[in-house]
């Protein structure tokens, strides 16, 4: 028996929430590490303040992209949201690669790589999901 419309909407919402949770927790942790631990801030790819801004903008893009995916978009808005999320995932991956490539603190790089993958999956959902009429 097919699920009801309400259960389908809930499944879609909860499935996308699972891709939002890693950036929602890991990006603020990385920002806090960059601002609070000088040894980590030295390894930041774009310098500490710029890295913090990049990560916070990526977090905002992920939350906005999640809202757009759950709500449903079409056409140019759908492409713009997918593109924005793809750029955010690339920026987070670049910052993570900077942490993984050098120094002794590799954990922020792993957190950021995981967040970049999750943001990329939100971008995939934004580009694949047709808008509901």
C-alpha cells in the first residue's frame, strides 16, 4: 500500500535533514577551532578570519539550500540553488584540504571533508528534485 501524501512529505523532509545535520554541527565546530585555538588558526587555508567567513557562508548556504529543497523549486531558482550549494561544498572541501595537507591538526580537515560531502549531496537533491505543483 502506498504511503499517504503526509508521510511522503515527512520522508522527503527527514531524508534531507540527514544531509543538513553534519554541516550544521561540524562547520560551527571548525569555526570555533579556528577562532579559539591559535595552532589550528595558523593552518587555516585562507587565514583565520577569511576561513571563518567562508565556513559561516557555507553554513548559511546549506541551511538555505535545505529549505529550498524541502519547499521545492524549479527552473532558474533550482539551478541557482544547486550551483550555490556546489560552490559552498567546493569551498569547504578546499578549507578541509588545507587542514589535511599540512600540520598536525588533521581532525578539522576530516570534519570539513564530511561536511563538504553532505553539502554536495544537498546540491544533488536540489538539482534532482522536481518542484511540486
